[in-house]
């Protein structure tokens, strides 16, 4: 009985080791979804100390995920990281949206949900900066 359990254990361990080796040999890009167009927006609030305004803006940004060309959306607030000359932490909320292509980003810009977001939330911000990038 002991030998049977030992053999079973060794077979299972060998199978798991083989699967782990195979997975680690697989390129990371094959395991992840990739969307080559990034649209990163930074918002400065008119009332920077208002948690209510920040939360309204965050909810508005999250509504943009419903647009069919948006492939991934991330919403963030300033991280309390080390203060350095190259770090800008003056903004309040950021959105990072990924698209398959520039046509998808263009569709997003004119989409009724995006236009509604601007209409409903623009009174909350004093400044917006957009960085669009295409993966190389």
C-alpha cells in the first residue's frame, strides 16, 4: 500500500513539474490580452478636498467601460509614493483605457456614453490632460 501511494505521489509530482515547466516556457504575451492603443487621462478636481466630488468622478469614469470599443479600463487615484522631482501627484483621478486600434479610440470619443460623461462630470474638474500612445 505504501509503494502504491508513493508511486501515485511521484507521478503527480512529475506531471505538475512538467506542466509548470511548459507554462514557464510559454511567452508572457501569449498568456495576456494585448491592446495596443492606450488613452490615459488625468483629472484635477475643482474641489480637491471633496471626497464626494472625487467619488462622483470615479463613478462617471467607470461608466465608460460600457462603450463597446473599450477593451480594458483602469481608474486610479494618486498613490502616496516617495516624493521625487519626476513624480507629479497634483492630479486627483486618472483613467487608463485600452483599445484594439485608433478607430476604436475615435468611436469612444464620439460615443453617447462618453458625451454623457462629459456633460455630467465636467463641472467637477478644473483641468484635464490626455496622453494617447500606441504600442511599438
